[in-house]
C-alpha cells in the first residue's frame, strides 16, 4: 500500500490538560500538513473582535443550536459556562469523504461523544506534561490566567489525566519538536491503514484478475 490509493479521511483528536502543549502542537501540525484541517465548532456565544463566521466558529442562537442537537446534526456538544459548543456533522463528513483529515482540540468528554458517533474514523492522542511542576510552570509563564485560575486548572488536570487510557496514543511532551514528530508519525501510519484505503479493494481485484 502507498499513498497512491485514495483514502477516507480520519478524525484526529488531541487532548491534554491546559498547559501541556496541545494548542502549540495543533498549530504546528496545521502549518506543516495541508491534508489536515481544523474542525470548526458551532457556538451560541457572540463573536469576538476579528472572529469570522464559518472560519473561527459557526455562530448560532440557542434555538438553532437546540434544533441541531435534536436533529443529530452535531458529532459532539457541551455547555461551557452559559454558552453551548458543538461540532457540526456535515462539514466533517464532507472532509472525510474527500480524503481530508480533521483535527479536534477537545477534552475527554467530547472525545467520548465522537467515539459514539464515528469510532471507525477516530484517532485519539493524549498529551501528558512531564511533571506537575512543569505543568504549573508553563501555565504561569503563559501569563494568560490569574493565580487563582492556574490553581483551578491544576486541580482539573488530575481528572483530565485520569482518562488517558481511553486514548489510542500517549505522548509525553518534554520537547515540543519531538512530540510534533511523534504526532506526524502516528498520522502517517493511521492514513495507511487498510480500512481507510477506499480504492484498495478494486485494485486488488484487478490485480488478481490479471495474474
């Protein structure tokens, strides 16, 4: 098997505690690989300055979001504070059929919902920090959160990490470049899996017929 065969795309999930490097690794992956695109979520929160409908989020009202849930048009969804977020099924399915991979930056709860919706297309990677001290240091260096918020994120990290066994691959993020290469290796291998090679069956039939 080679990349010459057309294939079905896959859904690549990166999950981690806040501060473990997930966002940086996602950005590196999107910059290097043009076969993967970021999932665009629907949300009921209002757009922030500079955000574009259809690129950053699909901005909808709560009534529309509720209809999407009832019509099973979302692969996963959750309420965060007073707003709802979810992944529209249509654009993801279109990408997969076209042989395009879709990257998800979601937590373990969203990942569980994706597994229920489309387990065969799912590849799950969990990013671990090298230590609790390093995780706290990274959160403080970001200077995005107050000390109180950092403390809350550290408390949440233990619960998030407890779900590591639900993932296919675990990466210990000591070095961001090394972790990135590992993700690329996983992605290349998963793309070559027999079940994703949509044209392989016909090729083998033709090959056998010509022998």
